[in-house]
């Protein structure tokens, strides 16, 4: 319980600082855009590289990871189907699908894993799956659909290798898989730069709240409600059904996988939306509402399965 509350408290404080900075104009009119650009092109790739370079890739083959992958695919698939019927567009639907199934496994998942589940490594399967599997695919789709790229097929297939977030993730996986020891003079500055990622994302998110309408009152209401419902309620329920009914998980293992699935939409999704200038309102409102709702959801899950 302490981990849930402390994790949300940290996020709320940093977002609040960003909101105050935006209200007072301390970072100018381009403050949010500069922080978003910094996070996307520099800090996030560095953070993902250092995280994955030190990770145990054997968790990729765990049963809990398969549960996570299936539940993520299920809720994302529902959003994509609705988006196709409603003709929301590929870019906007991609952002919405991410908001429906991409959990905040980093800056919120890690403290909750430590204080609620008792082991920070338990969030690693979700983190790796999202960074190595979901992120490159989603960013490739956004690259190809929001930039109007019409080059040759081979160039389009290499899109992930030109995306800084994907490059950072894949480089970290290569280092971990090969067992290469990165020298301290190289790893230390990269780690220092990576430490800027989470604060930059949260501050940019807070600044973006200045002057924005209250959630669920604008033109994105339908898409936001769908993404939040899938993220906050459907994904944990599907995860529990798969884990308990199909994979036979019980006790601590069942608690671990359901708690991580109940985490809210990740803040870095707003960075992606801002970077590609698509679905920004959808991402901002879905993240905000799902973060608020995840507090009681996580408390209930911990109480029922703990």
C-alpha cells in the first residue's frame, strides 16, 4: 500500500511542478516542446539503453511475460477495431491503443514492485516486452503514417533503426545478450543523461496541462473513455483470467502479473504523441484519468490477491 501511494505522490509532485512552471511561463512558450524533444531524442534512448544493458533477458521467456503480451494484444486489438470502424486514423488509433495497454512500468512500476511486490525485478518482463516489442512496432507505424514517407521498401523497413528510442532499446538488448562490459567512462555519462528522461517527461506533461480543458469534455471524449476503460478495468481483468484460468498462476505470481497490468498508461506516451503531433489530447487525458483511477484499482487488487 505504501508503494502505491508513494509512487503516485512522486509523479504528482513532479507534474505539479511542471504545471506551475507552465502557469508562470518560466520556460517560455516552447518549454514543453523542448523537454519533449530532449526526452525523445536524448534522455529516453539513454535510459532505455542503460536499463536493458543490465537486464536479465531470460525473463523474456517467462510465463508471466506471455500473459502480459496476450492481455496487451487483447486490449490494443479492441481499440484498433473500434478505431477502424470509427475512422479515427492510423496515427491517432495507434496512440489510443498504446494508452489502452502500455503500462507505466518505469517511474511508477518500479517503486510499486519494490514496496508492494517486494522485488523490483518483477517489473522487468513488462518493461522489456514494452521496450523491445511494443515500442519499436508502434513508433515504426507512427513514423510511416505521420511523416508521409514514400521512399523505397528497404528504407521503410529500416525505420526502427532511425528512431532514437528504438535504437537505444535495441542497443541495450545487444549489450545484455552478448555480455559485453561497457566501460565506466562510457556508461556513467549515458546513465547521467538517462536520469533526465522521467523528470523531463513528467515536467513536459505538467506544462501541457496549462490552459487545457478538463478531461472528458472535448472532442476526444469517446476515444479517451475507451482507452481508459480498457487500461484501468479490462486489462487487469483479462490478465487475471489468463493468469489464473489458462496458465494456472497462483499466490505471489498471480499478484505480480495482475498488479503490473493494473498500472496506468505510461507518461512517455505523451512524449510520443507530441513528437509525432498526433493524438496529443487523447494521450494527455487518457494518462491523467487512468493514473487517477489506478490508485483505487491497485488498492483493490492488492487487497484481493495479496
